[in-house]
C-alpha cells in the first residue's frame, strides 16, 4: 500500500506552484533502461534522460556495480593533500578522451559550478598575466546554469532578466536560432551574419573581454536551437583573431550527444576551457569537470608567496562515489564505442524525426546526433507562435504523461534526448506517443 504523498514541504525547481497543486509530482519508485516506474507500477518512457543526464539507461547495472564496490571502500575524502583512487583514475580516463590540449581537470559537483570555475579561472588567468580583462561575452539566449555567475552569462529572459537587473550581466550576441534567424537568413546559404554581433562586440570592447562562453552546436535550454558548424567555427575564429579565451560549455552536448565525442569537434577546434557534467556519471551522481589547457594551468604554477593558486573548491570536490560512477560511465563510452557506435541509432532517430516535417502545427524540425526537437506553432506558413497563455507545450507534456511518456517540453518546443542504450523500437514508441499527445492537444 502506498500512502498519499505529502508535498507540503517541497519546493520544486522550474515549477509554478499552481502546476504543483493541479498536477502533483509523480513519485517514481524505480527505473530500468529507458523506463521509469511509479508507485502504482505505471511505466514512463524517459525521452529526455531526466534532464539530459541519463545516457546509459536508468539503474545501469555496470554503473550500479561500480558504485556498490566503491561504497564498501570509501565514500569521500577531502581533495587537498589527499586524493581518492577513483578520481585519479577518472582524470586519466578523461585525459585519454579529451583533446590533448585540455590536460588539466578541476572537479566540482554540477554544471553551474563547472561554469563558475571556468569564469573564475579565466578572470584570474588574465590577472596573473597582468591584464585587466574582466568581461565575458555569451550568445543570445545562452544558458550556462543557475548560480549567479553562470546567470550573468545567461540570457533567457524568463530565467535571467530579474537577476541581470539586480546582480550583473555581461555581453550577448544575437541568438543562433536558424528557424527564426535574427538576420532573416536561410540556414543553408547564410554566412553566419548573426555573429557579426560578436565581431562588433570584440571590435568595441575586445581589450576588456576575458573570455567568450558558448554552448557548442545546440543552444539547449533556449529550445534545442541547433546551429550549423560554420557558426561554431566563426566563434572560434573570432576569438582567435581577438586573442580571447574560449569557454566551451559541453555540459549538455559533450560525451557523444551530437554524434562526435565533444561537440566542438564539428568545428574542428579545441577550446581553452571546457565544461563537462550531465553525462559524466551516466546520470547517477552529481559531478562536473572543468578541463583547461596546460597553458592556462601554467599561469597557476608558483610558490606559496605568489597569487598563483586557485582558491576554489567544494566540500564534495572529487567525491569518490561520484568519481567511481564516472569511471564506469567512461568505461561504457568505450564499450558502446561512443560516438561511432551510436550511428545506427542516430540515423534511425533522425530519419523518424524528419517524418514530422510538414505536419499540422509543426513549424520546425531540428536535430543533430541524439538530440531532436519539434517546434509547434500556430501557423507553420508564417511561424506565428501560439499565445503563451495557451501553454501548448505544457499541455502536450501532460498528455504525454497519460500515455506513459516523459517529455516535458521547453515552451512549445518538444524535444528528445534519448539514452544511448535506447532500442530502435523504443525510439519509435517515443515518437509515436509524442504524435498522439500532440494530436490530442491540437486536434481538440
Ligand atoms: C544543464 C546545463 C548547465 C547547468 O548544469 P547544472 O548541473 O544544472 O547546474 C550549464 N550549461 C549547460 C549547457 C547546461 O545544459
């Protein structure tokens, strides 16, 4: 027997109180593969990897086993003067996967702090070189996390505006949104005019800019805005021309999601700093990493009387349990031959996604690797949006739950981030249930 859950002490992230009352959270009891099961035994296909973290299925047995083994030995030890075995192993495993230039890894516990660390390293790096560079540039509609520093380089109005007004914000380019191009261009023929705005910022303020931070290939939280590799390349090229550090936020798109191990590979470039999190532990435990070039780390080498120390750390930096799950997750990356091994799944997924083009109320279909999105609009001919008050995406998400599907759209953008272990028929089930959910809302 299950008792009626009491939610009266819970504060849920990204959730309106009214929604929490009208559609109380579903209590999940267990997970297996792509599925979650609630206390009544109802099954939900998790199409978004529980906010993009789950890549090898829920309760993956290999990661579970690694966690069990580690928990018998050591749960945690501070990471100054000491280091645990899993984190040492993880660093060596990451070094083998990462571009060779990114040779040093700093650990923290979530994506936002991986970004905070990157921003602090960039600021202090310039200071150590006697430069006053202290400003950042980010993309329009960027998302880099919810802590204050990460929000100062984020520009999604619903999340960031009140904090930009009250705390601080940096500089933003046009957004990279091909479906609604800010410059009125077509994706296939454009010359990345949207990033003229980046060039202009560098021309105007270049000497003050410490670094440029960006989500590679896909602006995720903005609504899975997939953008072409030539745009990413232009970001790298402009940063190089103006001598500005690159911070590549691979938190969502790293570890194979876009069909390459790291999304920056689409532009054949390597950043100065890379942030990793979500898939790092396969979705088991919170852990993140900020990888930097030896050149940047070099500025932090000095004797105890110098300022050459990064005074940053968290209670749980390099946690042994999290590191053990990350090692297991990295082992699975090898065993599944990520990224090449994902190709059959990617091909099937992208082909099925293409079937959505031209359907009623489908404005845009966009995808890369194992990311896909469908933007629902009131009028596909003009791209006219639904009224926000209609909450179309929200209602599609609720319909999906009735059909045993977890999608949780971003606004009116329905998107998918299936695990790498999904089967072709699970992909079909996911897209079929989505179609039924969309039809149920829009044909009503
Ligand atoms: C999720 C995300 C973050 C923040 O990570 P958290 O673990 O939620 O703090 C930062 N950047 C990108 C691109 C993300 O997708």
